[in-house]
C-alpha cells in the first residue's frame, strides 16, 4: 500500500512539473517587437486569448529619433484609420492548430496594411510571420521580462 502511495505522489509531482514547463511555453504575455533595420526594441505587444482566439495589442512604444511621441495610424483602413497606435489591436483572431496560431491577421501600422498571420514559439522566441500568398516576412519577438 505504501508503494502505491509513493508512486501516486511521484506521478502527481511529474504532472506538476509538466504543467509548469508548458506554462513557460505559453505565448500569452508581453513581447518586445524588434525593428528590422535598427535591431532596437520598437514596441511591447500584449498577446491574449479570448474565446480560443489569439489577439495582440500594442501597449508601449519606443519611438526612434524623429518619430512622433503619440503616433496615429494614418494609413490604416476602416475603424483603425487615424487611431492612436498605442493601444491598437494589431493581431486579430488567430486559431491554435497544433503548435502554431494561424488563420488570422496582423496589421503593420507603418503602412496600414493587414496580412495573413502565423505565430509559433521557437526556442523561447516568438516567430511572427505576415504573408500574402507565397511572399512573407518573419519577425522574431522576445518575451518581455519585468525589471525594477
């Protein structure tokens, strides 16, 4: 009987360890976007899941020299046109399929265009791909860690 009790405790411990490791692999949270040209942090995007769909909004901007402090999306279409980029939802309605989030859109606030989007984790980094047909661009986003 004691053997079964110990075995049960070991199994519970293993399940706890697996759940903790899977929690670290979640894409929900805050991610740093990196400028393709300067390699500097451009913004912080908060990813969240609502009704099994993935969404992302800009929660902080890091303006470069010459950039406006509170930019608006002048080139955006529809309800996003002339809205502040800070707080703007740029990732819309991705669905999880295996280890990827697909079948949604991403907005590029610089040109106002939306692209089909696919997101996945790769060795702790978030890969964010926007594409039209066979043409795509993949960015690497870094998980944001709070520091005091």
